[in-house]
C-alpha cells in the first residue's frame, strides 16, 4: 500500500515527545513489510545539521494562504526504506522554537497542512491512506474532503487520524483560521468545523477523517467519557464505530540494554546482575550517594500536570523520608522545575534533577534505575514505562490509558505482574505503592528480580501494532 504520514515531529530529526518516537519507528516497520511509506515534516531549523546536510533539494512551489503567497521548498532524504519530505519555509519553521511562542500556530500549521496536500500531485504520489498525526496535521483530513476530493487526483485518498494526546487540540479564532485556509462561513457549524465558538484543528480531523485511532485501547475507551474527553467526548462517542485503540510499540533496536552504546554497562536477562554498574555510575555522575543498596527511582518526561507531578509534590517529603534516591529528567512548567530544584538542594545526595532534553541521560536512567515512577493523570499510551520494562526497571504507575494496558501490578498470590500500580488519582495511594515496592526491594529482592526479568522479556516491538494499522488501512482504502 501507499501510506503517507504527516506529522510535526519524527525521530531522529526532531522530537519533543512520544509522537516523534511513534512516527519515526512505525514508518520503517511498515516500509520493511513492503509498503511504500513516505513522511511529510516541517523543516525546522532545530533539525540537526548532520541531517540537513543529507537532504536534497527536490522542488519548490508557492502556497496560497488567503491573501498570502508563501514559498515552500521541499527537501528530501531516504532512510530505512522511508522517503521523507521536509517543507521548507524559513518564516514559519526557521525559528528558535518548535512550538508555541509566536501566537501564529494556526498559520504555521495551516501552511503545513495546505502545503502537504498541494505537494502530492507535484511528486505524483496519491497515497491509499494519508495518516495524519495530532492537531498540527488536523486540518488535512478536513481540507481534503472539503476542498480537494472532487479533483480526480485526490478522489481515492482516504484518511486516518491518530490522537496522540487529546489535551492539545490547536484551538484558535475562526476568523484567523478562515483568513489562512479560506474555509467559507457555511462550514462553521457545530457538526462541522466550529467548536465551542472557536476553530479547533483536532476536531476538524475527528469530523472528517475516515478512521480515527488513538495510541492504546484503554485511552480509546476513556476519551468517550467527560473526565478524559477534553470537551470532545460527545463527538468521539458519536464516531465510536470509527475509533480504534492501537497500542504503541518502542524502537527495540534503539532501546536495547544488550547493545545500547549510551549506557555504561550492557546487560541481558542472563547478566542482569550487571545492571547495577549503571546505577553506581549514575549515582557518581549526578552527585548522589554511591551505594548499590539504595533503591533508585527515576522519572523521565515532560514536566506537565498530565504526568501526575502534583501527586509527587504532595508527598515528596514522605518519599524522601524513605531510604531511596530520586532522579528527575524533564523539561516543562516552571512550578515543577522550581519544585525539583528546591528538592535537589533540600535532599542533597538523595535527589537530582536535570532540566534538559538529554537522550543519553534518559537512556542511562532507564538502564540504571530500580524503579520508574509515572503516576499520570491521563496517559494516551506512554513510552517511558515500556522503555523501563525493557531495561529491567520496574514501573510504578497509575492505572490509566496505556499504562493500564502495559503494566500489570504484582500479585503476591498468583505471582503475576510486571510492576506496581494504583488506581485513584491520589497522592497517598501513590505513596502507598511506592512503599510497597520499596519493601519488596528491601525484604524480598527475589521478587524484584523476577519482575525485572519479566519486564525484559516482554514484547514491545512494533510488529503487532504495525499489523493492526495495516488492517485498518485496508478497511478504509478504496478497493
Ligand atoms: P509524551 O509523549 O506524553 O511526552 P511518552 O512517554 O509517550 O510521553 O514519550 C516520552 C518520550 O520522550 C520518551 O522517549 C522519553 O524518554 C522522552 N523524553 C521526555 N522528556 C525527555 C527529556 N527531558 N530528555 C530526554 N528524553 C525525554
């Protein structure tokens, strides 16, 4: 099949979160199965020079955006069987940030959506399925149906839309979006593009895409409720028949404790006792007490309220009162960087915090920690807990979304499970399971070893999920 992804980030070129991992890993897997896979991305100036140097100029064209005519260059490169197209416009993407600060996100990604569709005839590529990801690509399914589908070239293109995080919807003024994309007044009713008085890129996709997926079966279920639905639950319920949950995988080559070049000591299930060498090294590197016997808890991720950091804030003193070390790696909201900077001073030698996008440190933490804490308020899928499992680091998570689908709490009677979990969004429930995990670490280390091994033996590859996507592509594609 001919499968086209459109997304705002993709490893190894540009990443702020799990979306990049998914797009970057799924494409090559599908290409490996013989599909013609292509990916359209913005050419951000943040893309590393070494990749920019590998790109080749393909063509350029002008994109009409209301009264504007904007240049769009196209750079291309082929990697792991996938063809990537980078849309080049310095005004929109040559900025020092990827998302956010300019107040004109609707115009930047309006340009992206329009240019992606206009590019297709120029490269003579009409995909069977155009698979758009997250709000930045949300207008593509809508524009395609409203403005392009009557043209023979586009008539047989079907669309799939994947929600990686329903919280980020791309909400703007209707007038502003009309000014860029020229969508007539008649389209701004609540059954089409209007959403609580605004334009909403994600809603546009949810109305017009042929199929909708999200990144775990539990999250697919949860977003039909008001608690998780971010005000789009009514629409998602209405489209229930077309909404599917497909669990993400991780890149098992990149995240492989046996071969990972970024970690201090490689290990396997057979040599699991070597894992502790990584802990000793990270304790040293981060200024923690160097002691193999102290359990190390790691957190890696965006510092946003989604990740359950308010729970950690609430009982941080109780956690640190235990014989434990805590390391936090993340970037995000000031209230959390302030909290963890303070904690680092307050609990010297027991707590370390690093606020950077540091892939090497992330790998080293997955390899060195004993436990990985992820008490998310909601979690569409979550990759970090799977990375932890793969490195024999035992996850402690809240039972929500993809966490619920990947981590099963240890059951002391049946001996089943691969981690520790709690259900309610409650700080003391979290504290209780942390203490439970620590008590196994101290009194029954053989249980922790068993959980580590079970984690490392799990299958987190894309093989199964890629097959599910292909089945869905086949369902919607024109026969
Ligand atoms: P989300 O997509 O909500 O950010 P996921 O768990 O799905 O969360 O994916 C997060 C990915 O980003 C993981 O690969 C994680 O290791 C990585 N990551 C997040 N923050 C950082 C950071 N500060 N440094 C390095 N890697 C990070």
